[in-house]
């Protein structure tokens, strides 16, 4: 595990590009393919089914990106979870009319919120959801920022469910194969950075505990994914 014993954060190129930058558009297309190759939507749908005790009314997704990930999740669970209100939070507004229509056809409604996650959380202290979902987002923050984020998010929902990069030599090696799917330079750089900033063991559980939450489950999922489920204090599964 040389060089991967501890998390290492570096700025990712995509985070510094405008939403309509051609390289950013290409990178988001790459990300959709990477999510599919990692089975992220399947993993998240399974987490939701296994840990959310009843069909939810409201779900918050933080770091929602262009919404394609949660659309893939919704397509797996909307049949048994009708009428969900989904709030999709991201610092760049990428939710399109077409995406809203795709969710409408599944019976879900979407509200896109463009804001910094910390600013939004502070300004919406009383807002409540049945679950919070996170995909490939937590690894952008250092441990101190994650404790702060968890402290802000835990009161907003009984559960937070996350699918993140797994920090292993195999995962890092796999990023070198991304040219085979036509990934651009942004994706090739950022994928490797994501693995180095990813998680292993019980790292997120420790940070959730530091935010006064109750870790429920943390483990690897498949070859490249790391999952975490945390409950807010006072919530019994």
C-alpha cells in the first residue's frame, strides 16, 4: 500500500472548470461511464433498500453533479418508492429540463439547488429529509472539513449513505486504463487523485463519531468502491 496508507488530497481539475467548459462536459460524460463501471448506482440503490426502513418522502443528494447518478439510482427503486421529492445540491447548476422530465416519468420530483454545501446547510438548519445520499463527493474534503460537514448534515436526516472511491493499489492501477474508454486528460488526472483521497477501513466511521453520529456500516463494495452508512444521534435502526 506504499503511498496509500493515508489520504492525500490535491485539487481536481474538474472543480476549477466552468460548467460549460468543453473539457468539463467531456469529463462529466466520462464520469457517467465510470459510475457505471464501478456499479455505483446499483450499490447505492442496495444501500437505500437495506437501510431506509420505509419508502422515503424526501431525499437530499449533496454533490449531485449533473443528476445522472441519482437518475440511475431512481430507475432501480422508483417502482417500489413512488412520489419521492429529490433535492439535488451542487455548487454548479447542471440540472436540465430533460433530466427533470426523466424523473417525472419515474414519478419523482426534482428540486435543483445551486449553492456551496456548507453555506446551504447553515442557512437551512430546520430543513429535514428522510435520507441523505452522497456519491464520489466526500473525498474532496479533508478530515476536519468532513467532521464539520457531518455535524451540519446529521441533524437533517436519520441516515447518510455514501459511495466513495476505495483507496487501494488496484484502484489506482485501474485509473491508468481509462484511456481505453476514451477518457480525457481531466478524467485521467482526477480519477487518480480521487483514489488517493479516497477511503478504506473505518476512516469515515471515526469522522462520523467525531460529529456525534452513530456509524452503521462501512466497508469496501466490489473492486473500487467504499461505502458508508451513518445514523444521526437518537435514530434507531
